[in-house]
C-alpha cells in the first residue's frame, strides 16, 4: 500500500481542467436563481441523487463525476445521503408511476431553497419510454425543474458543465 | 434420453423457432417440466407469458441443450411452476400482474411489479382501469422475541437504483430480509409490442444501462436467429470486443465499489481511474462511452478504425501495468479481508437450484457461463474458459471479478489481433410469416436471455428479456441471513443486481 500511496504523491494528477459552464444551461438557470439564495449558499451545493425510473445508465455517469478525472468535490459540489441535507435534487429517468410518490416525498423532504436538475433524455421527456402505461412523465410533470441536462446518458463533462452553471448563475 | 429430451419428445414441435426447439405441451406436460426442473434435472432459464399462453426456457444439466416449453392457456390459467420450484415464483407473479394469467396452486399470491399505481390492471392482457392510488404491500409476518424491523428505500442513501428492503433484525443480526421491487417498472414489454426492429433494439439496450451491449447483442442474436440471417464475422468479433469492454469497465467499477463499502476508499479511487480509461477508449473508438446502440440487428453500427484499436492496446498496457498492484493491495489488506472473507456466503446448492449466473453463481461453484455456448460469438476461437470459485462469500465474488478482468484483458488482445476484415452488418430480409428466436448472451452480471416473436408485419409481436438479476435477487435475501446489518451494503454491492433489468 505504501508504494501506491507514494506513487500517488509523485505522479501528476489525472484530474481534468474545469469545463466552462454550458451557455444554454446558464441561460436556463439564470432566470430562475434568486440572488439572495445564492448569497446564502455561497459556492457550495449539496446534491441528493434520485433515480425515479432510470435504466441506470445515467447513474453510471453521475458516479463518474466523483472519480479522479472529474473530482466533483473540488467545486464545492458534493453528494449527500439524505434529501434533508440537500440543496439540489439530481433526478434521472422517466418518472415511473411506481416511483412518483417517492419522488414527491423526497422533494418535500428537501429544505428550501432548493433546485431540481433533471438528468438525461428520459428525465426531460421520457425518451424511448414515452407513452408507456407505467410512466408518469418527465421529471417536470411531477416536481418543478430548474435545469435540464440532456444526453443518453449525458457524459460527465456535460453533467459538470450543467452543475457549474448552477453555481455560477 | 435426457429429461429435457423426453419433454421435447412428448410435446408438439412448433415451426419457425430458432436456434433452439420450442414445443407446445398440455397441462400435464407443463407440470412434468416443472417437476423435472424442481428435481434439478433441468435449469429454469426463464418463464414468461403472453396474452394466451405461457412459456418456459429450460436448459439441460450442462446447458448444452436448451429448449422452450409452451402451454396455451385457454382458461386464463396455468399450473404454477413456483409451487414446485421457488426460482419461478417472482416470474409467475409478474406474469399475473402483466397478463392476468393465474398460476394455479401458487404459494405466493401477492402482486410483484404491480404496485396498484398504473391506473389499470393486467395492462398487457384483458386490461381494466382502476384508481391507481397505490396499495399497501403485505410483507411476510415475522414472529419472535426481541425482533425489530428496519425499512430501507425505495430511495436509497447512495447513487443507486430504487427498491425497498425490509430487514428484520435481532440486535445487529439480520433474521430476515424481504425485498420489494418493481419501482422502476417502465413497461418495457408493452413498449416492445408493435415496435419496429430498430426501435426495439434501442429499447433492449436500455433494459439495464450497465449491460447495454449484452442486451443489444442478445436482442440482435434473437432477431438474427428468427430471420435466419448470417452476421458478418467482423461484426461478431466487434460485438465480443464490446461485450468484453463492458465487462471490464463494470468489474473494475464493482471491485472498487465493494472495497469502498468496506470503507476502503483507496481501491475505489484507483479502480475508478481504470474504469474511466475503459470508457474513454470506448468513446474514442465507438463514439459512445457505454457503447449504447452500437450493436444493431444484422451487425454493428460502427466499425473499428485502426486508431481505435491502438487506443485499446494502450488501454490494455495501462491496466496490465496498474491492476496487479491493486489486486495485491486487496489481498494484503487484512482489515479489508476481515470484512469480505466469510461474509454473505451463498450455498452452492442454492446457486445451482436458482441457476444463478455471473459472478454470483461462479463464486459458488456453478460453472455456467454463456460464453461457453457454441457460436455465434467467437469465444471458442478465443480459447475462453469460465472462472469459478467455490467459497460463495463476498471475497469469492471479488476474486471471480478479478480473474475475469484478467481474462477479459487476454480476450480483448486476441480479439484485436484476430478480428477479420469485411462487412460489419447484413441486411435484414422481410418475412411473410411469424418467426421466433431465442438468445443467451453473457453480460458482466450473468446470462441475459432474449426471446422474441416477429410478426408477419416485420414488427415485434412479443419480446421477453430476462435479466440475470431475476435469479440473483432472491439469493441476496438468503445470504444476508445471520450476517450483521452493517454488512448488507457489502453483500449487496458484491451481488450488484440490476433493478431496472429486473423491474422491466
Ligand atoms: S437517458 Fe438514457 S441512460 Fe439515462 S435513464 Fe434514459 S435511457 Fe438510460
């Protein structure tokens, strides 16, 4: 183990330079963020991820945000275990009818001010699952959405761009 | 004659089902198949319904023999398989939820995927509408002194899929775990009906995103078997390459995540780097990190250019340079071994009974690996050998993954060396009559089964996809018994069952 740790000290980091916040995401969010709320939060956000019906592809890329390449925490963004500790809900999937109530309750358990980021094509408009008897709709059909990050799944870089836009706005 | 051969001999052969036989039987023949399966002479590969009948896919003892047994259900009923063979219970409950066919004699009559929230009952059968306001679920009663219950989910603490776990514990020790799943049921079977092959292939690739290549390949192979088309060899090799890359990425992620659940974050950090390298190489070569929609019926959608191949060779070199030190670290860290050795032990007899695939089965002595099946994927030419361990604990499941990472590295190298030149896709012919196909493909988690019928209009009439998790989830309930609650995340991660693949 000591050898590995030593190498980690000597070798250059693999972490990528920070991407520029996405312009379209910025525009979407700028209209919605209240300046006072931003002052209160500073440049730090606690994120609670909620899978409301995803195929789990989006989760894989959200996970990747924590690896050494993207290193989400350096931006003051971190994943928390409870909605009660969260500023942001990161929601994936078409919202299934079987998950609708759980999502609503998670949203209600999140203290104000809060933001909802819908991740993936399914979260935006149900993607390929549109029209199914088992699907309630995109995330915005169930809780108010502040920002959409498209993609199937969106790459970690696109996710980062979107989340940074949330911080910078 | 083998037990399966005997069942086939007595059934009525159905034409147009490939590459394995399908026979129609009567209720007595169906029950006989259930008995043979319960006695261990056959392995249940899957059980599914449609409007007017039920089907089960069975394998002989060495899986060299595979067949589908069908029972027309004129009266909307079929003899329950689950009453004799518990692995069938959840599949049967799902058939009832979706199609309204009644398993007669069933032990467990509770709904499974249907939470009373769809606004309709039997959505794929004789549907009726209802309020859709949800209904309480009767968890199994637990009685005894000093027991307490811990409900967890459906929303979990980590970045994972939703499901509900009901623990009953005596102090720290788990006495029973009961799962309730179905939260991410998206109605895949319903969406498949009437879909054209292109759309259906995309849907199949989203049954469980982490196994998108395995699903897309199983679906494509079933279509190709049904239509009787020969896929160009280059496409078969590229499919195997993508399947092994998917396995590599997921196993690396899992090894890190399992150690992380034992509070050893260093492994997660290092394995996370290697996993990311795999995804980046995949994106560079195939233009998608998870390789979604890259396998299509008839072949593959993108060719491998020489720069892509060079990326993969560099990837192999990097993983080979770094992975051995991580394995050594895993093996030498006693605090980690203390958590994984002997934890969540799966009885080999249960693994056999449930036909547990993937690392769950192979860590408990069940050697089945769908890569050993004959063509169409080129594994025989690559010198493939399944990896098995016998201890059945978390440690064994980690080691199967470690051994498979190493094996996949060797397979990828041989695939790059040997990939033949030529076309990457064959055209799909149109059909005049219904055709059926079945395929079994080894994804990272285990064998994915795809069965489908293409109608005379060239669209999907029925498609059933069976995730390996169907037979692994119930075993997680079994292995956690007698372990401490705090070891559940570790056991759960070592199983890494799919919710989406199971919930459909
Ligand atoms: S957007 Fe794509 S990856 Fe994400 S949940 Fe939907 S199908 Fe899966």
